[in-house]
C-alpha cells in the first residue's frame, strides 16, 4: 500500500491512524499542499478530486477519506472501527460524521485560501472563522459525550471511527489556538488516544514532510 498525503492534512492524519490501527504496512509519499502538488496533472489523472489522502491499494487509487475508512474496515475487519451493536454504531457515526462534514468541509485548506485570496480576509479574520466552526460542532459533540458517560474512548475499551476522525481535528484546533478548556470529555479521549502507538506514530510532527 502507498499513502499519498500531507503531514498537516487532517484527512491524511485519519488514514495514517486507521492504517496503523489495522496493523497495515504502507509507504508514505508526501504531496505538498502548499505548492499545489495535489493539482498537478500527474496527480489528478490518478485522483480527479485532486484531494488528499489517496491510497494506492490492490491495484487501485482510492480517494475520499471517509470512504477509505469504510473500505479499510470492510477489507480488513479486525480490529473493527465500528461496534457490533446497531445503536452503538449509530452513535459512533453520528459524532464522527458531525466532525467530518460540519467542521472539515468549511475549514479545509482550499476554503481558507479562498477566504484570503480572492476574498481578501486577514489571517485574524480567517482564524476567527476557523474557531467559529469548530465551536459550532465541538460544543454539541462534547455535550453528547457527557450524555453518554464515556470512558477513555467513545465505545468500549479501544478507539474506533470516532477517534480516528476526532483526534486530527483536535490537533487542528490546537494549531488555531482554540480553547478546549470546556471540552473535558473530548480532551480525555484525545489523551487516551495519543498514548497509543498507532496514534503517536500518525501525528503530524512525526511525518517525513513535517516542517
């Protein structure tokens, strides 16, 4: 397997965590979002979305991180990213997709670049935008976690889909100086995950293109 990603890309971070949790070996090939390497013709011929991550596996180039996570869980069922119980699976999906769709969609790099140029917003204004959309979703996620009386992980004694999606977003939140002081359940889960080798090895600071 070959993972094409960028060290700070939260979606690439998701895939690194997932591959590590599954115990799958992969080559990590950096694609620099800062220089627009993901939009080069050689890359978009393989991935028309021009997005990261892209996973080359079983003779096919696969894009879109959430679809990739589902594929990995189906192709390599153990350890499972989703619990067996249907209601527990729903809860995991509810919170994972809230973060993946409500935060990432409005806070990804192309959106932030567009706010700066051509719209002309300052970096302070862009940072405020970023933190606004974090709060809009992280607050209800935190409330839901409190209602569920979670432990170190959302469900059971091991991380799954929710943690795979949440931890990269919390890393981004810290980069943008978002105050997580009112998110004790999220930060407890974050600490438990970061203590695990699969998450530690996937951290942006430990990637070959980190700078």
